[in-house]
C-alpha cells in the first residue's frame, strides 16, 4: 500500500472550506412549542401560519373561537395568537372561556386587532394586561412580540 496514490475523489484537507450555517434569522421557537392561531380571514391566517411554521412552531390554525375551544380541549399550547374580531366567539369571549378551562394560558395570549380606538376592546386589553399587535403589523413585529411573551414567562 506504500506509495499508492489516494483515490480521485480525495480532497486535500488544505483545500476544504467550512461554511458557517445558521438557522433562520431571528429564530424564535423550538420544535416543541405549539401555537394556536385564530383568524377568520383565510388569506391572513395562511400567511401567519406559514410564517410561524418557518420559525419552527407547531401550528394549529382555526377560523373561529369555537374551533379554538375544541383545539384547547384536545391538546396543550404554549402560545395563543388570537384575532379580536371573529364571528360568533370573538377574542374576548374566547379568552374568558380559555382561562376557565386552562387558567395558566391567560399569560400566553397575543391579540391582534385593527380596531385601535374601540373603547370596549381597549378596556378589555387593559383589564387583562394583554399583549397586543395593531393591524397592519409586520412579521418582524410578530416575531418580536412572541419573544417578549416567552421572556415574560421565564
């Protein structure tokens, strides 16, 4: 074997280049974090769901508070992202129902709304010390808000 040439596919270690590969920018989740997303508009719900999945969340997305309550009864969630204005069971009613079933989830909500100056909604947000995103918001703002909620829970 002495004096034998290395195979043609052999690469001299001096010629090897190592690349640093990072995860997605501003990675916000781990694979075990489960998110319940409630939004009645299918186009907006899909954009949010796709973004959350790209951030490694396990996402259950539903279009109503009734479906959200069914999901809450079936499985645990680490975070709930909830639109305030949905037909039937809106965000406030959904929040109160969830906190009766699973009180600890009360601190794991992010609400979003396009109704910034609605006194009823504002009163509810103040009462529960809600984390809120006002529509329109960027996906970066969503990421930042998610990180803030998880930091508060530590």
